[in-house]
C-alpha cells in the first residue's frame, strides 16, 4: 500500500422495503420458479421476516429452507432447523408457543423478530455471496427497526458477516465465534451462535444447552442483568 493511502471505509446499506416479487437474482428466481412448478402448494417466493416491527431481539438466519420456510412462508417453519429455535424462543419468553407449524397457526413472537440474510431458498441451501448482498437492503431495514439497547442474535458466520456489512462495519473487527458478544456502535449487542441446522444439532456441534446459553445471555442483556461470566 502506498504511503498515506487509506482504506475505503465501509458504508452502511440503506434500508429497503421487502418485496415478495423480487427477482433480482436470476439463479434464485429460476430455482423458485422451478420449485413452484414441481411442488404445488409451496410458497416458492422470497420469504418475509416474522415478528414485531420494532423488536428488542432480532434473530438472523441464513436463508429459507427448501421444505421449510420456502413451503410455509414463515422463517424456520416446517423443517428441522426451526424445532430448536422456536422451543428456545418460547423457553426464554420470546414466543407464545414452542412449536411453529404453519404461517397461520396463531404463534406470535414477543418483542422479537426473525429474518434471514437471504430471502429466497437457494440450491443446496447455499446462497452465493452476491445473492446475500442483493438482500442487504431488506436486512438493513430489519436492523434499523431494532429498539435502542436491543440484541441481534446471528445464526452462523454468513449471517454474522451479512449483518456487519449491512451496518457498514468490518468483519475483521468483529470475529465470529459461537457465544461471542460484540458491542456495536449504535448501542446494540451482537451475539453469535452456530446455526441450528440439522447437521449442527445431530453432530452435537450445537447442543440445546449451548443454544440456550446464548439466548440466556440475550435475555439477561435485555432485562438489564449482567450475563454470567
């Protein structure tokens, strides 16, 4: 690097109203069109966030699962990943029920909201970096709604990095690690967790106790209590 040259600062992304008709990612648009043709009754469209508009807790996942949110229309509903998530939300007072069965089952979140870094189900459950960036405006709008002193709980490294990018923060200054907590410039707290995927839970990379511990920390922060340790 030349003497005196400075790195270009990161820039926060402007919030953008969610559009269920978004087709800006050709690969995903084609994949969902094929899904609608092959799987009648599936939503097969971008999936909106779920929960209150001004949450104290924002949970950020990766992307809708093909047979989960892509079918039901609600994040983490209808596949294995949502089982532990909703049980834990309920256990810590963030959900009215411990199971999310369908988008119209009456379950409500309490001072919480669930969103994803990417809003369309991707092939092999792996959105491309450009596809995550294409959804940054939607994520930025959810982040802007988090109330002062709120907690952003991310599920996995990609969600972690997507949140930082949307906020205009550099990932290298906020290293991802399970149960890590970061103070953000706006006064929010960022808590990292491994994703509650079938693979992670069945291999015990993420146990219910580990997952509960990060939610316990989020609850303690929101209640004004110092988290253990």
